[in-house]
C-alpha cells in the first residue's frame, strides 16, 4: 500500500466511524425523545410501563437492526392477529401463550404459598360462562370418550375443608376441541361446569378423559409456530378456577400423568405438581356407584387455596 492509499484508507475509516457515530447518536435521540414524551403521564404505573415498553422495543430494534421490510411484516402480523379475534377466538392471548409471556406473568404473580395448588395459564377458551351443574353431573354431553370421574375437595393447606367454594371447570372433548370451536358438533356448555362444593368441601363430576390437542393453527399464531419449527400440541388437561370467600382464587389445570407432550407444551404451562394420575379403574360396583360404565378412569386431587 502506498502512503497515498494509506491516507485514503484512513480517511475512509474515519468517515465510516463518524457516520456510525452520527447515526448512533440519532438513534439514541429518537429513543430519548420517545421516552421523554411519556414523562407527563399522570398515572405513575402507566408511565413506568410505557417507558419500559418504549425502551425495550427500541433496544430490540437496535439489537436486531430491524429493517423497514421486517417492521412492515411485523405490523402485518399483528394486524392479522387482531383480525383473527372474534367473540369466540382470542388470537392475541394465543400469541402471548406461545411466546411464553402468559406463563411468565403467571409465574411472576401466581400463588405459591407452601402446600397450595399451583396456578397456570387461563388460556383462550374461558370465554363463555360455564353452566351451573350439580355435583356428580356429566359435563361430556357428547359421550364418545373414555369415561372418567374427577373428584376431590377444595380446602386450605392445613386441611380445613371449604364448603360453598365454586369450582369452574372446562375441557376439550375427546377429539381435542372446545365447544366454542365446534358449535356444529358440540352443544354450548359441553365440557364445562360450575360446581359448588358440599359441606365437606367436596366436588365431583363425570366426564371423558381429555386428550392432547393442537392449539388453533389456522391463524397467524399457527404461521409463527410453523416458521419456528414448533409443534402446536398441548398435553391432555382439564382447566379449573376455584374460588372461596376469604381465599385467593386459583386458576389452574390438571394434566394426565404419562400423556404425550408433557415436556413440550406449546404454551409452557406444565408444572410437575399439576400432573395427576387418571387411574384406570375396573370395579363394577364402584362404577355403578358413580353411574359410569366400567372400566373407567378416576382422577382424584384437591384444590388447595391460600387464606387472604
Ligand atoms: C388451553 O388450554 O385451553 C389453551 C391454553 C393456551 C393456548 C391455547 C389453549
Ligand atoms: Fe385447554
């Protein structure tokens, strides 16, 4: 390299550095202005949330050097997510679920007092009011699954039963669909029930053994899963919300022990303590007592609430 070449190269490097420096300064200025614009937000919590959101969004764009085309694709994706929402479908909750955000928020704030039932995500299918049911009612109104009895008590960690507690239950049918997904094949309220515990805090109902199912993949969330090479399955489960006066409510599931996808739930919602035996039971007189065909499966577990 001649001296002249070296001088030219040094000048070019200097120019590149100063361009980079200038653009980084401009980038920082945009972030500063956007953050400063929020300083008059009256609600301090809202101000904190918006400020952190802007800072993290800007950091994301800076770290990934987000391009204009990618920004347009992201806007298109979020627009399609909103457009996929209906009265019976919540694609934004689904998006939050598959990104692990729902479970993260749940884990940050879920109930974890020793001995109480752990919580997990609500999911997008608690959209309709569960019908009131009597203890022992059948919630699988279609009746083409493996018969199952679910029983337990709502109680406190020290064993005190909670009579009059409300247990809201919802589950997919034997084919892996919720009633709202298949209104042509399932009556409204299929797989759902609102039960009130008896004087011993006990609840029980008859249903079918749930099966693993794919979360809906015919919308933008399905496109995202496919692009990232992920399967859409959730392990078999039944949802519960238990509430009792003077106690913190719990939103949770029970998962079928030994079932598929327990270690790769599409929405990251499995906790070991929520995996329960659905015990195969071959006992004609017990089946008669419960009013189910023999053999059947029996899941027994307690919903344990924390005093407020
Ligand atoms: C559900 O279990 O109902 C569910 C939860 C998260 C995403 C999709 C479905
Ligand atoms: Fe579910």
